[in-house]
C-alpha cells in the first residue's frame, strides 16, 4: 500500500530561473518504508519537504499522503504528519518540558497519552527537562525536536537532514530510533548528506537541481554501477587531481577522503599498474598508489549527477 504518492510536483521561486523542484512523473513511497533523499545543498530537498508538509503550495502537480491531497486536505494532513525541519525551530526560551507540552496541546493531546512513542528518546532528556531549549547541546536539541514531532503519534514522519551538526553518538541513536519507528509501521522520509546513513534506508532517491536522478535500494543502485573505478594517491594530491583529469582513459575524477576516485571510460584498456607507471614516468609523481575498487553509494551519485 502506498503511503505517499508524488505526482509531477514543481515549484519555482523566481521567474526565468530553473525550478527549485521539478519532479516529473509519479514517485510512490510505501507504508512503513524508510525512504532517504540524497543531494547537496540547493538540490531541492527542503522545498520538497515543505510542499509535502503543506507549508508551501506547488506551482504544478500534487501529492497524496495517506489518501489525503496536500492542496485540498492540508488541515487533515497536518494531524497525521510529523515534521522535523533542518533548522532548530522550537521555542528557545521555553524549557524542554514546556516545548513538549505545548506541541502536544496543539494536537489536542497530552504528553502521557503518547509517551510510549518517545520514551526511549525522552529518557535522555528528562534530567534536563527544566533547561531552556536554547541552552541544549546540538544532540539534545535534535532529541527534543524529534520528540515534539512525534508527540501526536503521526503516521508519516519527515526529517530534513536531522543529523547535521550533531555528534556521532547522537547520529547512531537517531537511526536506532528510526529503525524502531519503522518497525511500528510508520512511514519515514529523511534527507541526509551522510552516505553511510543513506545505506540504512529501504530505498533512496538521488536528487540534484530539483529532480531525482535515480530511485532504488542502496544495494541495487550500487549493483548497477558498471564502470571501472580506481582509488589513486600520490605525494602531490593537488597536482594529481589535475593530471588525472588530463589522462585519455579517465572519464571523471574527484576527491574522496585521502584519495582521488577515478572513473574510467567504457573502452579504457588501462589497469592499476599501468596507470601508476604513467603517473610516475610521464607526470613525475612520487609515492603513487593506485588500486581498483568497488563503488560506494557516493561514487554512484558522483557519476549520476551529470546525466
């Protein structure tokens, strides 16, 4: 059963400029699915979330959430939706408990009636429940925002880059929480800049310039990567990047951690040993390291983005 159906959504902010979101065709997200959206700043992730959360209206198209239309049924949608924006947007001058009580009251609920859903998260906040929200650490702000978005027991949860700027322990705890919520049947859509997090999703949508370049499970996206890929390093990494891009067999080269990842052209006959030899003999590099590797989700995105 589909929980979310996105149908040809389009949104522009300025005339004569490319749209912020331009999703042609239909994208469906199943009930109980954990769906991830990958994309850099400016890809359109936040605009898409804001349209689905009925905060802004699309210029064209529509979306259906639990059989409710985002234009016609926006009031009802807001009662079944939890939304955690990327920027901390709770009341900084209210305490932790006051924020939670307020958001519960907005939906005509009390904290106790929905406490079971947030208990695993709020137990870490309880020692600080009298502290003002603005004085919390990044990880604690994240936990409070998630509690407030869940306090009315939504059937769909949107999280816009929820782990940006928080510590690794809080990142791990959040994804453990999302796994529990998914197991309860909740539909979750989360955007992230971290590829290891995207790998935890049932499916991911790779987004750029307002469009989805690919939508599939992380495993299937990686399995469809058909090019040969190499990790390359030398003593002069800056010059190495430019030299690799000059090589005839190289289709694309980009920095990846402490190496450069090189995508070879379809008809490339070069192997790791010969590439290392060329870099040493023709380009004068020292300390050369070349190894063919398997693609990661990030490699797949980098090689999809220009298509």
